[in-house]
C-alpha cells in the first residue's frame, strides 16, 4: 500500500548509495514528486562534485609546467641547503593539490566495484613500503567471534572467516589509497605501522596500529575532518586530508573508520561491508 511505498522510499533514501544511484520513482503522485525532486537534487550535487574534480584536475595539470621549471631552476642553485628547501616546498605544493583532488574523487566514488582479496591488497601495499625500507609489517588475523542473539535465545557466536581468503566487493584503487593514508598517518605520528586484516561473514577490516603515538582516540576522531592536522605533525607536509579521505572511502563501502587504544600506541580500523555494491 501507500505506507509500504513510503517505507521503501525512506529505506532507499537512508542508503548511502542514494548519492550515486537514482531512487525508485513510483507510487502515489506525492511520492513520485518527492522521488523526482530528490533525484534531481542528487544529480545536481553529483554534477557539482564532478565539475569540482574537473577544475582541480586542470589546476593540477597546469601546475605541472611551472613546477617543472622551478625544479630545473633550483637544480642550478649552488647552495645545497637552499636547493633542498626549495625542492621540499615544490613537493609540498604539488602534494597539497593532489590531496584535494583525491578527496574530491573519493567523494564522487566513481571507481567501479569488483571482487578482490583484501588480504592480497594489503600485502601489496605493505610490500611497497618495505621495498623502501620503512617499518611496516603485515600480520593476518581474524576478529573474535561476534556476539549476537535475540530476545528469545541465548547469545550466540558468529563464526569468523579465513583471512587468507578475505574476498569482498570494493574499489581497489580507493582501498589502496585508504590503507596508504592510514600507514602514512601511523608513521607520521608514531615510529612504525603494523597492518592486520580480518573479518566475518558480513564485514572485512584492515587495522593499522602505530607504536609510540601520543595521539588519543579523540585526536584521531577529530582528524577525520577535512584540513585537520595533529599538533605533533611538526613540519611534515600535507593539508590534513589523509584521514578525511579514509573516512569518505569507508562510507563509500558501507563501512566506518574507528580508533582504539593499543598497548603501545593507537589502532585505526577500517571496517568494510563485504557485499556493498
């Protein structure tokens, strides 16, 4: 009936995928008009995001030419200290625009979803860091059995899955970016990064635990907002978009970014729905 149609419409509207998929149009005239209005708004919002990404891509491309000229000119400076400072400034400028562009692309979430092994993806990302001698390690794990029950039954355990076969549907490039940002954050605020993968029948997750970080869970939760940086970031480059990008990618996968206190630092956990899109 009419109530059922409105209930289905409300459920579709609550779904995070409503931003990237048209809502069903049908039912009574009031419901059809509402669905059409929401779809028009979503289309305008998405067009604005895509236009923003296009502008940023153009700016990023156009900056490449003067940045190259600056690098060539700085190479002719005899003062090594001054030359290094200029090179770092150029790197920071290009990193800033790339970070904003990545954030906008993550908001759009246009990359197609496909079947992938989260453990294999994590292994490849960690190997890239190890190749350049950075203290990043991967350890496979599983979540402890989740406790679940009903009003009429005792609490039961939900079995975990073998992390060696941790298959899910996701956006591989976005997930690689999210994991890299978590590792970069752990290395920036701590001394090392340990990566773990695991999951159950519904969710897959990656956690990155640092060592020696002085940040608290509240600090990291604040850093998920755009353009926020930790107080002890010092002179490290960046504009504070790393965790904001991770949080956006998590939402695009029906998941969330969580923070937990670990024995010697902090754990950032990226939880993902295994069958989201």
